[in-house]
C-alpha cells in the first residue's frame, strides 16, 4: 500500500495505491496495481479515509 496526503485548500487530498506482488516459477516478480473499486479492498479504502480525516483534524 502506498499513499500520499496532499493539502488542497482547507481540505486534504489522499492518493492511495494498492499493489499486489506476484511471482512466477522462475522467481520473476511483478507489482500489479489493484482497483480501489474492488469490493475486497473496501476495508483498505475505509482505512485511508480515516487517515485523511485525522490529517484534516490535525491541520
């Protein structure tokens, strides 16, 4: 999970990226970007929203 928090006026913009690393039989690995629209990622999206809200409250 990679994320960036940026100020946007009186609000905060949160950019989050969820990656999954996969490897094949030849030990080659690749990082795949997952969609935030995937229902299985809902808890990650909610966690990112909490981080964003905490940053706004501290500002």
